[in-house]
């Protein structure tokens, strides 16, 4: 049995600028499309594409799958964390005391009506467990910054509190190696297309 790989592509720039988006479903900008095209220009030997159903991921995934003749599977489990009352808001629109509490303690502080971090992490790690035990040799997952942070933190054994300290720019591409047992998954690279 040989090593398998999981590539993680964050969606590109989104209309409306930087905002808290989980279920808030804004489309990509023209620049976001370009970013994702550049990130996938040297297409790896992907055997399939997985993606979040959010249009900022799914629209590009459909086009890429069609271009390369790859199977595509969408799943809500690949979606971003739901930010509740903060959905669609820019940081400056959130009360400063709430935002400070979130930045200081992103694991324990939950925005009003939002998915808790433990529930989000559990959802993402359930996906990771399924992906890491699949037979696919090299899958591309088009998803969100929060999902990528949780997966990388798990592979690198980072504490949950460190997740927000790991930058995941728009259209960044991250590769994880999944060796056969008893090997341990590892981070191969994390690239920004800017």
C-alpha cells in the first residue's frame, strides 16, 4: 500500500469582502475565480473532487470536475462553521466586547446562535476519519478556511486554541500525506497563490 494524498483548496475571494460566512452564501468575485484557476493550473493526479455545497466552493468545483473528467461529491459536512447572529457581518459590525472574547477564546466563546467550536471540530474530524480511511489515492477537497484549520491542526497535533493562528488565505492550496498504517499523516505544503 502506498501513500495517499488529500489536497485542501480554500475558495477564492468572495463578493462582499471579508465577513463571517458559514451558511451566508456569497458567490466568488472574478478575482476569486482567477485565484482558484491559478491554484489548480498544475492539476495534480486527482482521482476525485469533494466540496462544500456553498456556491463559493461548488461553482468552481463543478467546472474543475467537468474540465478534468473527475467525479464530484458535495457534502454539507465540508461546510464552514455556522456563525449564527454574526453571519454576513464584517468584524467592525460586531460588538467589540463579543469579538474580543471570540479572538481571545475561540474554543469556548460561541457567537450568539452559532455552531459551537467542539461541534464544528467533531463534524470536520468525522469527515477526516472517513477520508483518511478511503481508498482514493489523491483527492481534492474544495472547502473553507475553518475546515482547513481544523484538519491541519489535527495532523500537526496543535491545540484547538491555535487554530485561528494558522492563516488560510483565499485559494490557498494545502497538501496532506496519508501513509499506510502505522504511519502518521503529515503536512506536505501550504501555499498561497497571491
